[in-house]
């Protein structure tokens, strides 16, 4: 145990501590002398008033310690065990001599009444807290929101009565929770955006009296008065290419034009800058900075318990009032005003019918209102700059930045994935034998669900595209993908680029991203589908419909997808390594075929021989009119954006006819992606259909099962081939030995899978069906039907939930066994341990839970001579009845333990006078006295 070498002051105890002489408490070893018996903390010897103890396994100079020193250190470190030997310290209680052997009834009754009164007081307080935060706040937000958007004066007059109405109480509370969540997110976003502006700097046009650019790109936000020299300096230095902003993934962008960085003159405002410089700077400083000391002091005093009212005080009522006021303000400013501004604009332009036909009238109208508000802020900012109203100009500029960033976030996180999702769906219609009319009907029937699903698909597509780009960066030479955003760049900050870059550049990125992402979908989805339909007319469409004769249900299908297929595919680290190896092999092949090895992968020889590298680079610069990667306009633009030098650039050798070779490389890449897409769309499904035909025959099976089966078979095949290739250099004997070991491991894994992934989920799902589902869904005069496949799918979900809860819970035998199985893994699987410690106990408990009620209902009850109706009632209700009995017994056991704790609490509160440290006995390995009782109450 690591203790500070200082003399602690013992904390005051309630009552006194009975101490015994040091000779009676400890017996030093014969080899130890009196000079060695010193405290490990204060380094002083023991006295009759402060004896030394040896409470843990530690020996030598850290063996002994004073009780007061140990108590103070335990309070400081908040630990109950020695940090060196991990032995838990023990204290024995010391009670008053007049304590009776059993507590009197009046003491127990008085303590019980006190505890009940405390519990009732806390219950009332927490009920008030829950009512305020879960009832008043969301209900008030919902009613105010409805009142504002009703659009009538009568709703404002009846608002106090509407607040007290009990109609649609639960629905309004749920809707109010959503409104409160939106307002809190808006508030946090505003605070975070302010921090971004303060720490990252405001745009140049806001700091140096320039007007913001409009959507037509008349002025440039990213260019200021004083960075012209920085641009000229950056042109002569290699840098990382421009890392453009993207949606969730990485969006491409072409090289930036030098003309985009031109600076506008402000000669007509030079006098105003000279006269009002101090006033403008002070005003900006006042607007953009708070008093940090006062806010930090307030943050130290305010905790989550105090803010929510969980500390027992009523200060939270003030916080409830402020939250309600904040909700009202944000609804009025960020929802009511933009909506009505957009509504007036839509009505004025005559687009009201189109907006109503979209099924998202409120959202579209609000976005139109924000666009109109941004244009208005631009105009007002320009007028304020003309009349030299510096404070108004700065305030309007900040408001414009807020609206601009909000719209860009909506476009990049909402609109772009939605476009990708719909384009994926449109390009894959023939794969599922669907038409645009089907999609239109589904949208008309459930517009919200349809849009959300397409947005989710688009987000997944963008995410995996970004993941693939990250993998490419690990293989290719730094600088090849200069036109794509590097998400691993520590300087990557999309919000800063949203703040500084003008609208037209964001619009250009958006258009380029849509073109690139859409082209990839055409190349890897639409074109392969057309080729498959031409070469294999009977292969498509995929069967994604469930028929009545199908052996599965939609619920089991979804559970199988979420609990088995996706985790198995995503948790495999080999897949990423294989993909990385394939990309590297393709890159090497393409590099040697097109003489682009230096450009794609770099030259190791040139990196090692710096003397030869410099002449080669100089020769490349002299012989090529276009600068090499890292020294062009994109490098200059990146240096301007990052305001620093280049990082992560490797020069390369530029071959002859370089543009033609790059074009051939792109063509080769497109052909490779097309072939890979054809293989992925046909091979797993074909293999899965062939394997599933042995089980189901000619019955139509959902393609998810066939694709999952085919993917597993393909994965196992590739894995086996890679393992055999890795074993080939070791010889035939070693290969046979490895095959024998792996065959034994596979057999063990199959046995464990049958027990833990087959039998346990099936029994668990069947038990859940008998206890919960059948009594609730099937009347007594009907016979319940059980589907083993569906029960197994539900059992998989329940088993995963139980395993997760067990691993998060306290330490007990099941958690210990599961952790041991996880620690061993598949290669070190212990079949005997799993069967004996995990499978047998779990399966025995489940079988007893299923069989004992059935034996009682079908074997014992008929012997009692009951009627057939009563026998049927017992058979159908015995499982939930026994569940209620078990739950009742658990509650009673819990109450008994609580009463014992209350009894000890009362005894310690009235008769406990102190505690004495317990010495560690080395011979027996046990403590000399019992463990300490619960701490006494401080009330």
C-alpha cells in the first residue's frame, strides 16, 4: 500500500475507542527488533495510547501501522484494501457495556418509525422532482408549442386553462420530452458554436469590417486583408492537399482556384476603421467573451444532484422555471419565427400546394424560413457596414454564422444521406422486382418511416465509404488522396470550415459529392444488376418476401439479422486485413502495369537515399510543367487553410505521359470495382441457395438466410486457404499436426455452439413463451401453438440480454464463468470447463423450470380429482403462477435482509462506541475477529 510519509491527524470518533496494550494486540517475530516496529505512515513507534497493528500480509518496514493513520489514509484514498497485497482491512465493532443481548421492542419500533418517516419524506421529495421534470416541464413545452403554432388569438387566451387540462396527457408529455430535447440540443449547439468562434477565430469579413458573401459568391469569406503574404509564401512549400469538408464520410473536391482567394478592397472604410477601431474591438470583446471566473465559480457550486433536486433541497424549482422559460424562448425564436417567415415566403411564391404534397410541410417551411432569414441577415449586415454601425454589424454577422452553420449541418447530415439512400433504392429496384410506383405507394402510406429508412441506408453507405477511404490511406502513399478529406487529421474541424468558407464553395462540394457518390452507386450497383439480368436471367430478383409456408417469421428474421449476422460480420478482424491485402495487391499490380508504383506507393530506395532523392525531384520539377503532388495549387490552398507547413507528404517519380496513365488507372479501377461488385452480388447468394436447397427443397427462402449462409461459407473457405498458405513453409508434418489441432478445436466449438447457441436459447425462448406470451395472447378455450424457430430467435435475444446484464452486475458464479470463457477464447476453449461450469447448470435450471410445472399440472393435479376446466386452467396458468411465487419469495428475502440491516443500523446508532483494527494472522491465514458491521447512521 502506497502511503504518504506524514503524520496524519486522526478524525474525531463518536464516543471513544477502546485500546489494548501493544503486547496484547501483537506478538512480533523473534527476528524483529523494537527499533523496526514503526508505523508505515508516520514512521513512529507504538505507544500504549497509540499501539501498532499488522492488518495485512505486508512484511518488513511496512508491516505495522497506527489505526488512526490507516483510518485517515483510507478516507483519503477511498479504498478498503491494501494497495500492495490487495488484502482487505477489517475492523471489529466495540459496543457499549450496557448493550442488551437483544434490542428492546421499543427501540426497534422507534428506529422503524424513524426509517419509515425518512423514507416517506424522500418519497414525497423524489415524487415532486419526477413530477416537475417529467410532467411539468415537458407538458408545458408541448402546450406552449401547440399554442404558438395554432395561429389563433383564442389559443393564447385559453393557454392557462390548457396547461391544466388532462386531455392527451401521456401523448403531450412524450411530445413535450421531444421538444425539450430539441431545445436543449439547440442551446448546447449554440454554446459550442460560440466556443468554436472564440477559440478558432471569427471569419475575416467579421473581424475586419468586410461584408459577408452571399450565395452568388460575390465576396470571399475565407480571405482577409492580412494573409496575402501568407498565400505567396505557401505557394513555394509542399503541403497536404486541401482537406475539404464532407458529410459524415469523405467528400471529394477538385483543386482550388487561385482566383477564389482574391481580396476585395475596402478603401471607402479606412477612415471608419481608424476612428472606430478601439470601440469596435471593445464591443467585439464584450460580445464574444464572458467572465470566466464567475462562470467557473458558479459551475463549481452547481452539481447535477443540486440542479435536478436529488440532493433533497427545493432549489430545483428555480431551475424548472428557468428551463420552462428557456424552452419558451427557443420555441419562439428558433421555431415560431422561422416557420412563419417561411410560410409567408412559400405563400408569396405560390409553392404552397407543392409543400403540402410533400407530407413534411412544417419542416420544409421552417428550412425556407431559415434561408430567408439568412438572406435578410446578409442584407442587414451590408447596410450596417455602410452606415458604420460596428456593434450592429458584428451582431448581425454572428447571427448569420449561426444560421449558416445550422443550414449546412442540415444539408450535410440530413439531405445528403437522404439523397444517397433514395439513389441506392432507385438503382436497386430491379434487384428486388420493384418499381417506382411501389416506392411512391409506400411513401404515401408511411412518409416518415420511408424517409427515415432511406436516410439510415444513406448514412450506412456514407459511413462505409469513409471507412474504405481510411483503409486506402493506410495503403497508398501520403498525398495520393489529396482531394479527399482525411478524417484522421488532427486539424480536421468541419465546423471551422463551415464558419470560414463561403456558401458557394460548400455548394460546389455538395454537388461534387453527389456526383461522385452517385457515380459509384451506378458503377457498383445499377450496372452489375443490368449485367446479371443479361447473363443470368433467372438469378434475379432476390426473394425478400415472407410467404405463409416459410419456416420463419419476420420477427425471427430481424432478430437473426441483428443478433447473429451483423455481429458475426462486423466483429471479424480478418475481413479488414484481407481487404487491405487485396487493395495492396491491386495497387502493386496496377503500379507496375502502368509504371505508377512510385506515385501510388512511393519509392523506398529514394526515401533511404536522400542524396539521390533531391536530384530526382529537381529533375521532375524541371521536366514537367504541371507541379508534382504536394507542390501545386492544392498544397498552397491547404497551407492557407491550416496556417502551417505541410505534413505527411512523400515525393514521387513522375513518368512520361502522366495524365494518360492516371486515366488508365481510373479505368482499371472502375473495371475492378465492377467485377468485385458482380462477385459480391452473385457468389454468396448462389452458394447459400445451393446449400439451403438441401434443407428446404424448392420452397422459397428469404435471401437474408441464403446470403448469410453463403457469406459464412465463403469466409470459412477464404480463412482455410489463408491458413494453409501460411502453414505451407513449415512442412507436411507440421501441417498435419495443425490440421489435427484445428479439427479438434472445431469439434469442441461445434459442441459448445450446439449447447450454448442452440439448446440454451431454445429452452429460454420456450420458457418465455410459456410464462409471458401464451398467457397474455391465447385464451383458455384455445390451444397455443409453438414455433421452435421463432422461440429460438427470441431466446438468442434474451440470452444476449441476460449475459450483458450478468457481466454488468455484481460478482457471482455465473459472471465468473462467463468471464473465464471469454478470456479463454476459441483457440484455448476448455470443453470440460464449459460443460461442467456453464452448460450443465444453466440447462438444468431451464429444464427444471419447464418440466416441474408440467409434471405438477399434468401428473399431480389429475390425481386430485379436479374437473377438466380446472385442470386446463392449472396447465395454462401454472407457469406465471410459479413465476409470481418466485418473485414474491425474492421480495420477502430482500425485505428480510433489509430488516437485518435496519436492526444493525439501530444497534450501531445507539450502542456503537468505536471500532478496533483487526490483525492479520499468518498461521491460519484468517483474521482474528469478524468483519466490521455496517457504518452507523450520521443522523
